[in-house]
């Protein structure tokens, strides 16, 4: 058996807290104290099995997600995000020991791997849809980049203004695609789309028109999930950085995504998720005027009945680490994050 300090060094920083039973003790307190803040995890992609070499950005395996949801089922009272929003608007206490699950973007793997688990455990969740990608009408620009990098025969590429990348193996290709996506988010939509097409040209690949259909949810799948405990919120039309475009265009992204969901589900979505977590007061105003009840961010903040309903914090990018997951939903993650911010 390895010494405890070796285990701690080799595993997540939350391993020791969990091994000592501290996280479980903190979570057990929530069952008797109805005044504790809410901590919201945010998921994106799901895979059938754990990937030894990453190929799907921000993904979690079906096995790990099942373990996390079973833990929630045993220790929490899962509720829809809309209920949390109603409590905030009324300044009423949240249901005791509650939690809410959110998933961003609307990939088909949500239906294939997450939905069966949520349905079997009776856990409600909110999926935020980038509506122009549903039914594969369009392909996400991030997916185009990943496809081009993965399938090019080149061992190195140089994208002007973005950088030079070595593509010697699968891991390097994954990291290259991840870095290119991150850097392109700083550009306007027009510049970003031009650079994506330039990358595809450099890689000498043809992105298949059916790629979007393979990757994204269909409205039929959305309707089936909607009838089985899943709420749907809007995540814009095309997932742009809303603060990096004219307000007129940002309003169209927000309002039309809401309209498309209402037209396909029969009810207007109550929640909005800011793409990439970027917003300012003008974007908040547009979301509120569009008729949304609440909006979620990627800010690591506790959620309380007096929180701003249009700036609800979440933890972005859930992964395989069960210790980190438990630290997040217990609130310990937030305390450590705040302490680390003070130290820095």
C-alpha cells in the first residue's frame, strides 16, 4: 500500500479531504440545514467509456457520470433549475438539501449516455441548446477544428495569428485543437469563421456536411427528453461571444434561440446560458427583456435566494474525478478556490 502522502501527491487535491471523510461529513450537514447555499455543476460532453487519450473536449465517461448521479440520488434532492429561479425571484429559501444539474451546448451524446442515467434515477436536469446546431443544420465551429486537426495528414501546421502546432500523435492533436479553439474565442465572429476556413484549407481536409447531424441532438430527441424530466434552456443560435459583437446581433442570438425552442417544444425556455460564460450588463438586460426567468454563468460562486437571477454561478467542466465532484457539490471546492484567490 502506498503511503497516504504519495496518494495525495499522485491524485486530486481533494483526495485527502474525501479519504478522511470530511467531504461526506459536510454533505451530511446539508440534510439538516436548509439555509446552506446551492452549488451547481455544469457538464458538456459524454463518452461511452473513459478515454485514455482525450479526443472529446470536456467529456466525462458514462460510468463516471452514473457514479456521480447515483451519489446525488443518495445524498441530495435534485430539482429543476426553474424551481431555483422561482425561489430567487421570490427571495424564498431553496428546498432543503437540493441540487440542480446543468448541461451545455446540446450534443447528441447527452441523449445517448447522460439521459438514460438521469431518467432511470429520476433526476431532472437542464440542457442549454445552441439552437442552430440542432438537427445538424449547422456544424459547431469547434467541431470543425477538431475534425480538421484529427484527420489531417500533416505533422505540423501554422495558422497565421494563432500559432504553430505539432501534430505528432493523438494527444498533441487534441491539445492543438483545444488551444486553437481557446485562441479563436478572442476574435470577432467574422474573423473566427475566416480563420476556421483557413485552418481547414491548410489541413487539406473536407469536413463532411453530415458531421453536425452526427454530433448534435435532433429536435425529436429533445422532445423525448422534454417529456421525461429534462428542461431545456437557450444557449444562443451559434454560440458566439456575445460581448464581442454588436448589440443588435447579440439580441438576435438570444431572442431567436428562445423562439426556436418555443416553436419546437410548445413552451418558452425559462433559462439562458451565456456562451463561454461571457456577459456584461447590456447582455443581461437583453436576456431579461427577452423574457427569461434566469441566466447561468461560468463564475465559481455560491447560489443563494438573494443571488442575481441573471448571474447564477456554476462550476464549469465536470470530469472523471469523483473527489473533485464531491468537493464541488459540498461547497468545499468554492472555499478552497476563494482561499487560493486570496493567497495569490
